[in-house]
C-alpha cells in the first residue's frame, strides 16, 4: 500500500493550515472567508427551436445571425448572504426566421464578508466570474443537443459592465439632482 505522504499534490493546497490563519500559531476565532459559494442552480430555463427540421437546410445555405444579451442582478437573502443571477438570452435567426432561442437564469448563493465599499464589485464582478463558466457550458450543451452547432459564449468583461453601471448610476443621480434643484423654490412659501 502506498504511503499517503507520497502524493504529488500537497495537502495544504486543499485544506488550510491552522497555523497560518492568524500568524501566531493559534486558530483565529474572527477569521472568516471573504467569499463562500453556498450553491449554484438554474432558476429558469427555456430552449425553443420552432422551425426544426426545416431550419437545418436553411442553415446549410446561410450562417445564422446570433444575438446574445447578458445581465447580472444581485440581492440580499440573509445576513451576509446574497443571490447573484446571470440572465442570458441567445437567439439565432436565419433569413428572419427563428432557428433557436435560449433563455436562462443561472443563480448562485454566496456568503460575502467584505466591507460595504467592496460589496458591489464582489457581487457584480467576482461572483459572475464564478458562475459564467457553468452558464456557458449549459448553453453550449443545449444548443448542441438541439441539433445546432454548440454556442460558445465569449468571455464577458464583468468589470467593464460594472464600471458602466456605476457611470450610468452617477449620471442618473446627477440628472435627478438637477431636476430637484430646478424644481426647488428655495423653501419659500407663497
């Protein structure tokens, strides 16, 4: 029987060393992981290919036009527990005829222990980065199983999407502040 110490993979790669938790050799009672994945799941899922099998011959003559829309939402579900949901809609058309439509909401439940300033980027960048490969595989599998070339979504820059959301929120805040300033009569009563 082989000795367990002969494993080429060091054990510490998978289990944290208690001596490293707080730097002084004692288990740190206040030490918590900043991000824990509690679970991943499909919330809603639909695949439609209403014009099969006729659409297959049309696809031999012309490449389908594929449109993909992805959105991210997040919300609290308990103390330090948040749900993050990737919503994806992928549509393929040939000559204005629907080849297939995939709609999916893929969610994850996360325990997040970070400060308030970091919470937004963790929810809308880090968590979607964890969920995206699973969403991508599901879409690839279902389009392939539907008789089409598997749709491989290109990687998404969730950081850029987050920055875009921040800019849009700032613009909306400025616009609503300007509207409020224009409507304000300075507190005078007539």
